[in-house]
C-alpha cells in the first residue's frame, strides 16, 4: 500500500488519470450539451480555458470546431494530448487564465466546470477576466460557471462521502472519497479527494486537497462590473433558466 499526500495546487497525476472515468459519468449529463451548442454556434475561433483532459474539448474538435485549449496542469494536458492526433497538438498549451496570450482573438471563450473557482484572490480574478476580455473579438462572449453555495454544506461540509466507485479496467476497482472543509471568512471550500485503486496486487492511495473559492450572486456581479466586460447575464442552469432560489449554478455570459 502506498500513501502520498499532495497539497500542491496543480491537478495531480492520479486525479488526471481517473478524471474521465469519474466525470464523464458525473458531469456530462449536466453541461455537455450546453457547451457543445455554444461552441458550435460560435462561428469562429473558440478557446476553452481549463481544458483539462478534454472532456468537452475532444467532442467539439471532432464536430469541426476551430477550438484551442489552455490549462495549468501538465498532467491534465498530457491525458488530453494522448487523445489527439499530433497535427492537433498545437491547439493545446500550458498557460494560466491570468496571463495567457495568443496573437489572434476568439469569438467565444469558455471556462467550464468551476475553473474560475480556482482563483482565490480579487486581483487574480480581475486580471483573469480582463485578460479573457482582451482576447475576445468584438461581439465575442465569455461563458463560465461557478456553483451556487449550498448553505447546509457550508455549515457542515462533507465527511468521507464516497462519490465514485467503479472499475477502470476489468477487475480493477477505483473509489473516490470526498471530505470538505468550509471556511466562511475566506469563502473557500477545501476539498480533500481520497483516491483508492487496485494496481500491482495492492491498493494504491492518493490524497489531494484543493481549495475552491465560492461566490454569492452580488459579489459575482460586483466583480464583473469592475472588469472590462461591458455586459453580462447570469443564468441559473444549463437550459437558460433565469436565476431563482432553485438554481444550483451561476452560468455567467459576459460580452466584450
Ligand atoms: C474541474 S476541471 C475542468 C476541466 C474541463 N473544463 C472539464 O469541463 O472537464 C478544472 C481545470 O481548470 C484548470 N485550471 C485551474 N486553474 C487554472 C488557471 N488559473 N488557468 C488555467 N486553467 C486552470 C485545472 O488544471 C483543471 O484542469
């Protein structure tokens, strides 16, 4: 049995390795269709920020999108590059939302599935928004999502909750156990991911902690109004519903 704890920021190798297995089943039914529709209607170049293992990117590319991707995790990007033909590798670069740079603009930039929640400080959040805005063509849009804080979970957190159990190869199991630690003053939920998987006749273990910075509605609005974006709209789900007390997501659509 091996036990490694990794508290560094970047998504680690075991997390990247099992990401698709876990999130294709957990997340595709929620956001896949929404982002594919937006990407297919963009009408020009698209950038996915926090492209990860390409859960959304590879489908978009296969459907003919002129799409590029950036991410700060070498391990996530390596999984994605393994899925792409060599002549498409130029589309993927290791860059940070805060200071990425391209010498061309985009008609649509997306940061799906909590990417913005990895930015803890106001300065980083604002720099990120303004850098995205700078890279949009006129009439370009930026879409990102963050979760609506669940008040019950903010008080009690999750304690050793098994959110995934399955086989990654015939006869080889992987299990993920999640514990969360809310911090109301710093507006973060630190998520501890405990992965266990069968390999080489033993059970491997990897622990990784990552803080997610949560937002309430009006903080999000104030932030957007401080940014260079001229307009924005916050939706309450991936079907275009208005915000309400039933909303679980803030889906933010910003215009240059
Ligand atoms: C939850 S994953 C989402 C991946 C993919 N967009 C999806 O929907 O499956 C968040 C991704 O954002 C990346 N990320 C975190 N902070 C970032 C930053 N500052 N700039 C660019 N990417 C970042 C992480 O490395 C990770 O791959």
